C-alpha cells in the first residue's frame, strides 16, 4: 500500500478545494457544494477499503470470529 | 512509468485545452455581439439613407471587418444574390445553421437574428429602420449580460479544465 493513498487523498483534497473556490467565485454555490461532497465521497470510498483491510488483518492477527 | 507519465500529460493537456476553449468561446461571445451591433447600425444607415439593395447592404455593412460575423453577413448576401427566390429570413437561418460552430452566439441571439431576417425587406424603409433599432437595443442588453457572464465564468472554466484533468490523472494512476 505505502504512502500512495495518502498522497492521492492529499492531491484530491487540494484539487477539490480549488474546484470549490473557483465555483464559489463564479456564483455557483450549489455546484461547489456538490463538488465538495463528491470529493468527500470519493476519498471515503478509498478510506473504507483501507479500513476493511485493517479489520481483516486484525481478525487474522487476534484470531477473532 | 514513462507510459504513465506520457498518458498523464496527454490527459492534462486535453482537459486544459477543453477548459481554455470553453473560456475562449465565453470571451468571444460579447465581442461578436458587439460586431453584430455595429454591422446592424451600418445596415440601418444603408437601408434608410442610401436605399441600397439588401444583398449589397449586407456585404457593405461589415466595413472591412474580418472573422465569423463578417462571414455570416457575407454568406447571407451571397445566398440572396445567387438564389433570388430565397427570403432574407431563410438565408439567415441557413447561414446560422451552417456556421453555428464558428459563431459564439447563443440561442437568444440566434432567435433575434432569425426574427430580424423574417422582417427584413418585407416592410417599408422607416419600419425596417425602427425594427433594426429595436433589435440593436435588445442585442446591447444581451451584450451586457454576456460580458457579465464572461467576467464571472471565464476563470472558472480554466480552473475546472486543469483541475478536472488532474483529478482524472490521480484516479487513473
């Protein structure tokens, strides 16, 4: 896995914030909101996958269930 | 690695070019509306004071102007000269349909020009003069609105083009 995902999340965060500012300055507050939510959902998908892997590893390590 | 880098550069270049193209079109719109207004002012004078035939007036009203707007008036004049049975309205509609890619005019301007064409050459000089004046006024209002939209959205399209392509690159890598 490495640090790739962290850098990806940081990159997406920076770009989404630029999106948000550009759309807000253009008077499209609703689109800016939707864009921020879409970015959040995208990052959440990655994080959920990583968390799932973490829980599987914990199950294997501690022999749970 | 190099293949990924080359692909990423291509995606960013494509996204940025789309964004810049949209921004350019937005920037071009008020300029073209201004050109149409100045052509109509000249056309008004040619119709009312010089009583010039319509195809000739349409050719001369561009007054050395170049670009898609001048081409629009020239092509309309050409159609009217070549095919005598075509009405000015039909000629304008035909040229607008064929040059919609070059002209950065919106739906409102298209409608106004079509209505102008429908009334051109059908009524007497004074009525045409009044009608073109009214169309000029409408186009001035649209020009102001287009300039406001340009100031508001030009930067946004550029940012969205570049940042959108960067997000696609991040997602694909």
